[in-house]
């Protein structure tokens, strides 16, 4: 690894993790395509889809720790939501992460494309009035939350994405959770999810540890900075930013698949 390679990987990790902390996602929805496409464009060695998903899984684990730490005060973390969805997504992500070794690179990219497309569609569903409810009065269907989290976990474990880009629209649209509580709680749930995905990737030898370490360092610096910025931005702006981010990624992935 030369200095140019290290710099590129660090910047990919920093940008993705800053947006991760700000928008309540693990960051793989940004970093997965960046890791896949940017190094070869710049004349660097290209990563395989398996390597990218492995690096992403480890990086998300550390990015979400930083984000949750920044959101620990203010009542934004819903413990029941984190418990039900976190336990379910952990089981699902381990199954997906372990089973991904039996899939082709085209199969991994296809799963990622489907998840991104579903998430993009959900983000453009109207979400009126969800931010009018006081945080201490928020309720939700626990078993629906757990079931959806398990499904997300299996798919996200396959791509090493931890699933927050799909969890966020589910929490906003289906469970009607306020935006800032969704962002904070989804980071905590994504942290739990990333444990399963990371263990699955490590035990099947899908981690390139050098680039993963660079991404982790970038994550620990950038994710708390993004989380602090996210607490100051209007919720509508956060929703629009996340929707556009997911849509752009979905379009790019599907262009390459087709």
C-alpha cells in the first residue's frame, strides 16, 4: 500500500462515515460503490465485490460506534426499538454474512441493487406529522419491527452493508418513528447488525485487513463529526438528503447490473 492508495481509501472512509453519522446510516450505501469503482478509475488495484463487502462490514462496525456515542444524550435513542430490531437483525445479518461465501459477485451486487431500490422507493413516500410527536410518547408494533429487521439483516449481511439504508425508511414510513429518533436508533441497531455481518465475513476469510484498518481510522474520526452536524440540521433536509443519496446509489448499481 503506497501513500496514494492509503489517501484514497482514507478519504472514501471519511466521506462515507461523516454522512453515516449525519444521516443515521452505516455508510456502506456510499462506500460500497466508492470502493468498487473509485480505485480502478484512479489506476489503483480494484477490489472484488467480496473484498468490498468484507471491508464495509468491519468499517460499519466502528462508524456506528462513533455515531451512537455522539447521540447518547438528548433522548433520541429508543431502547425498546433498539432491543427488538437489534436482536432480529443480528440473527439475520449473521445468516446473510455467513451464507454470502456461496454467492457469486454478480449475486452480491444484485442483492445490493434490490435493497437500494426498495429503500429509494420508500424514502419518497410522504412522511407527514411524524416529527410532531414528543419522543417520550413514541410507540410501535414490536413484532412487525422485529420481523422486518430480520429480513433486512439477511440481505444486508450478504452485502456487508448492515442495512441502515433500508432500516431508516422502514422506521420512518412503516413504524412512524420521528426523524431524529430514527437516525440515532438506527445507528445503534446498525452497530448490532454489523457484529453479525463482521463475524460472518471474518470466519469465512472475506476481509482485506489493510484497507479495512484505514477505513476504521477514518470512521472513528468522521462519524461523530457527522452526528453532531446532523443534530443541527432540519429534519426535512435530512430526509431529502438521505432519499437522494439512496436513489443515486440505486441508479448507479442497476446501470452496472443491467
